[in-house]
């Protein structure tokens, strides 16, 4: 091969799944590693670039770079969020592509589907928070919202709390709830699934772990439904009654400085002056590294809210890439076979 050839591995979602890269334990390990690396200034994490195409619907494409210095890898997630897609075309809202480059020579080494990684990251973050903050003996989980994030969250939660036995789900339509059960039941034949026929309260009462992951912007989760000692992972935008945030014994975020500038329920409560910075019990990394306490009693009600930290996507993408590479999965693609002026008969093709 010409020494100027540049090759990269192309990994479709199917390549990733078949090569064993759809692994929640692997994603959680990558998350843990990257939280510590970021704390120790071993990750470069520049500002994201956001391009909004429709202010009303918030259709956008974001460009999210990060560099993992110890892994010598620089990556970027190019992610589109088109909220009208499900209703307008019956297709998914989010799609992403990730490019990884070596920082030894700067060349790209991998282009992969980023939707799987992105969704795994959201679930891994919720799962690590649950591992640190949910009761050890949690046996039941209740979902409001039954979409992609909810499904992936169940996988994450089950990897940190394998004793979960009952899963209740409530969504906007019974159809959404049924699709949820149909998708995840084959993965967990030991679990009991309860479709709540859009009665949100039925999904929440008696649940040790609560997840809201909806496209709604409304106070769906009510404080009076919440069981003593529950852990609540708030995934979407505005999804719970303000009193749920106010009654929490602990409020934990992936990164409060980031969450503070977003549009989640906790941010609204903060902006209305109902909580202050001192009400935040810590960031996920501080609970993980032990510098702040996690759960201190079985009775505490703990809320976790995440804004999403995209350096974690790149850390997970790195591990997915390595695992797929070990299996020689995907397709090797030539970005170039030689340098521009090394091509023969260039005069036949070039326009001057
Ligand atoms: N925190 C993060 O890092 C992060 C990352 C990605 C997505 N998200 C957010 O997670 C949320 C869910 O995303 P998704 O990909 O699962 O969406 P999705 O479109 O796949 O699913 C949305 C779900 O919300 C339910 N829903 C909508 N309105 C409802 C209502 N009034 N009552 C009950 N259920 C209702 C629908 O039935 C559906 O099951 C979105 O708000 C998204 O922006 C957060």
C-alpha cells in the first residue's frame, strides 16, 4: 500500500451491534474512566457548535468535539435533533455520526453510527447515578415515557441493579407502551412488565427507581406518587412538578454548571429562585470519587438530572471502536490511496 494511503474503519449500527459493542457495562466503564480523566484535565472539551434551523420546532444539528489525551484520540459527534420527525415522517428524532482521529498523526481512524453510542451514553449516565444513589435492594422501576431513551435506560438500570423484577411503563399512548414492552421484554424474560394504559401514577407508585424520559414539556410526575427512598432519573426537558425537585433530600447532576443553563425542570426551579446553588448535593463525578456523599439512608429521595456531557460519547465511542476493531468488524474505507499529485493521468481528470 502507498505510504500516503489513509484508511479508516466504517462501522454501521449493525456492525457495532454484531461485534459486541452494544454493551451497557462497557459504556458505564467508559463513563467512569472519562469522568475521572475530565476531572484530572486529561480531556480537551471545547464548546459545542449549535446550528438551529427552525426556532419554533428547535430542529438543529450540533457539532460536539472532545479529545481523550490518554487514548490519543480526538473525536466529534455530529448529531441532528429534529423533534417533528416522529409525527411528520414516522421516523426517529435523533441521528448521529461520530468521527474518531488519531492525535499521533491526525488521520481519521473510524467513522461510526453515533445514534447507538449517544443513546447508550444517556443510559450509562443514568445507570451510574442509580448505582451510586438508588437503594441497593431496588426491585421495581417505573417509566413515564416509553421511547428510545426509556428503553435504553432499562438496559442501563438492569446492568447496575440486576435484581429489578418489575417494570411499569406509562406513556402518551398505549401503543407507545406496548412497543416499549415488545422491544425490551425479549432481553429480560425474567422481568414482569406492566402496561399502565397512560395512567402515569400507576407507573410510579411503588417504584424504587423512577425514570421520566418524554418529549413533553409538562409537570407530569407528581410528588404524592413517589415512594419513600426512591431514586429518580430525570432525562427529558420539563417533566416533573416543581415540588418533586423541592422535596428531594439530594439533588445530583451530571454537571450542575451545564444543567443550570439548560431547560430542564431543575433549571426552571432554580431560575424561579425556589432552589439555590447550595441545594445541589454534587456532580456525578464527586459522588463517584467519594468527595461528596451518595445515598446515606434508605429513606432518602434522590433526584438526578443530566444535561449530557459529550466527551463521554467520545470515550464510549473509543471503546466501541476498539471492540469492533478486535473483531475486524465493519468496512475499511480508503479516504485516499495516495497524495493528490501522485495520481497517474491527473491531466485527464483535473479541471483548471
Ligand atoms: N439528558 C440527556 O442527555 C438527553 C439525551 C437525549 C435525549 N434526551 C431527552 O429525552 C427525552 C426522550 O427522548 P426519546 O429519544 O426517548 O424520545 P422519543 O420520541 O423516542 O419518546 C418520547 C416518549 O415521550 C412520551 N410522551 C410524550 N408526551 C407525553 C405525555 N404527555 N405523557 C406521557 N408520556 C409522554 C411518548 O409517549 C414517548 O414514549 C427527550 O426530551 C430528549 O430531548 C435527553
